[in-house]
């Protein structure tokens, strides 16, 4: 029975060491990935909108409170 306790503790130690190594590898990959994203130049927007960026509906061409247009509908008021 004493040999079983020793091998169980050793297996637990190996398992925790493996988890720690995997965690460090993922952490290093994340740091490298983030550093490469921060150093890369950002693409410029080639589409020029005169609308304020805080007005997403205006960028889509939808103006709040705009007058309805007559598109040939038969529902006249």
C-alpha cells in the first residue's frame, strides 16, 4: 500500500507540473500575439463619411425624424 501512495503523489505532481507548463505556454503565446497586434499598423479607412462617428444611423443613411418619402405606396393619408 505504501508504494501506491508514492506513485499517486508522483502522478499528481506530474499532472500539476504539466498543467503549469501548459498555462505558461498559453500565457506566452497571448503576450506575443498581443504585442504583434499593437505593433502592426492600423489600416486607414478609405471610405470618407461626413457623418459624425457617434451617429451610426446617419452613417447608414437613415436620419431620425426624416420625412417619409412617397415610394408609390397606395396608403395615402
